């Protein structure tokens, strides 16, 4: 939900629509309201709820004519049910898209690592879906690794993506040493951080931002193929 | 107005607000509707007018609560007056922002090169403002250079930004040989193309997308400093 994560999502949405020119790309409206209360603080501490601000951003998009919704912030999906209720358009879920992507990479029964905020772990956003799909889940447990994730996110948010990536690399290595078959980069700051630092995990990794962008692009391309329907 | 140019603008808007965390970044709503008729074909040939689609995109942003407008497409500014008429919010002009930027780089009297679509040249978007500010203007004249600009824009729009940048490099060199003191990269596909190809002009250059983003960020930071006012 950081503004850079929004831009990262939009770039991945464009990349997900192979096109000879502008007109082959999915139209979009986007809202980035970074003054929203911290999602992490609301879940783990006693922070203000971001729900009113999330509803406000959703309603801006609906007023602007959005016919399909997506929210490139993992932790904010804690409020997904509240946001998806009572609206007339589909709302794609980032962890559903990422779990579908995991299933194309590694067989059920494998252990999948998840890098995410403490709040995302606490609400079981990925573990619930991955376990339902038949995977074992490994999350960072070492206090230093957990701190590295938090510090890396803060570094990306203050504009130093490469420094964030170097912090995330430590956590990637720790999960790899534990024998994970794949890693879900379950916070939107992680993929641009690793990319800026030039670091690629040794095992297959899933970028939920990219998975969500591809799911949106696929929905748009399907709708475009049906005259009279819009997505 | 290509979707990648929109993402380039948003990334530059974020970079223009130095911030310790999310909340220091300007909130934004964005609309990218790449199915809009070609601006170049409407000006130079007998193509459909993009004005209804531009008004539609503007009205989506106003419905979403935008309180300051900007349009990161040079050629589309041919319809700026029609779009800025009858609305209650300020609408920053990309060539004003770029001309202000030129003035901080080179003294009046200097010759400034402009790389842009044939349509942008035809409507005098930059030449009128630069001449009013006391500059001489040089534009590509060689047929091969003009073709390289058009081909480079098409390459960026189809996703091959580096190939576009290599085509633009030929035009940059031609302008430098003619002794320009600075170059305006007056089509939004040019800066990301040159960046992807790793090419930097030898003379100072002005990126109108970046200038517009900085002008938006400055307006937001000024408004934020005045309690009760929003930009």
C-alpha cells in the first residue's frame, strides 16, 4: 500500500498485457492515499483502523468507473471481506492470486516459505490458503530475520529500495537453508526491494503483486473477448 | 499518454516528495485509458478527436476527488484549453513546467533543442513557450531523425524501451552537433526510453514528465503547509 508498491503493481499490469501499442493495454484507474493509518499497527497494536480510509479509496475508484477491483497491499487484505461486501464489481484477492501461482510452480506437499509483515503472518493470510492447497508453510522465526523484514519494508518506503533488498536477502537465505521449495514474497515492498538490489532467490519465488496484476490482465482480456462485456 | 508514461510520471511524483515513510507522499488518483484515439493522427491526419475520451478521463479523476490535475502526455496538451475550461481545480501544463525547468538550467538567448512527436512540433507546444521565454529553438529536421523519433516512441509503447532509447540517441546526437545548450525531451516516451538504454545526453536535458511531477509535488507540499487547504 506504499505508493511505490502501487506503481510497481501498475508496471506489472502493463507488462502482463503483451501489446503492439497503447490500445492493447488494460485501462485502469488507481488511487494511492498514503496518509491511511498503518495496517500493521491496527492489527498488532492499538492503532487506528484503516478501514474508513480503505472504503474511501475503494469508493473513489468506483466513482471513477472501475469495473474490477484489486488492492496491491497484502496486510490490508485483513479488511478484504468488509471491502468486498455490498459492491457490484468483482474484487480479486492478492493471496488467492499468489496461491494459484504457487500451484503452478511446486507440487502439493512441498514446504513454501512466506516473507511478510508480522501482521500478515498474524492473520494467517498466506498460511490459511497455502495449507488449504496442501502445502506446508515456513515463516521467518529468528528475531533478527523478523526485524530485517520490518527494517527492509521501512527502507523501501523511505525510498531506499536497494537497502531494503539487502535486508530481505538475509531472510530469503534463512528460508532457503530450511529447505523451502518456493518463497512467497508476501509484502509488496519485497519484490521491488530485491529487484533494486539485484537479488534473485535460488528457489522459485512468487510475487503476489505480479500474480495479482496478471489475474487482473487476464480478467480484462477475457472480458474484451466477449463483445458487450467490460471488466 | 501511453500507460508506461503514466507509470513513469507516478514514479517521478513519488521521487519528488522526499519522505521518511508513506504518509509524506502526495496522495493521487490516476486514470489510464489507452484506448483513446491517437493524438498524433487527430492533429496531423484526419483521425478521430481524442477530446471526448480526454474529457471522460478528466471527469473520472474529478469524480474520484482529484483537487489538482496534470496530464503526462505532451501531444494531448493540444486540447489543454478545452480540458481546463469550466473546472474548479487547477490544471498544471506540462510545457509550462518544462519551460520553467529550462530557465533554471540555461540562460535566455541560448538555443534549446526539442525532441517530440511531429504533432507536438506542429502545434508549437514548446517553441511558443521557449521563444516567449527568450530562447532559440532547434527541432530535428533530418527525415531520418524524424522517423527515428516516431519509431522510438512506437518501440517504447510496444514494451521495448531500450530499443526506443537507442533510436532517440541518434536524434540527441544530431541536436548536440547543432550546438544546442539543452534538450527538452518533449514526448513522455523519450525519458524512459533513454533511461532503459542507459543513454544520457552530453548537454543538460529537461524531462517534462519529471518537471510536471515536481510541480505537482510542490503544489501539494505548499497546500499541506496551509492548514485547511488541500491540493
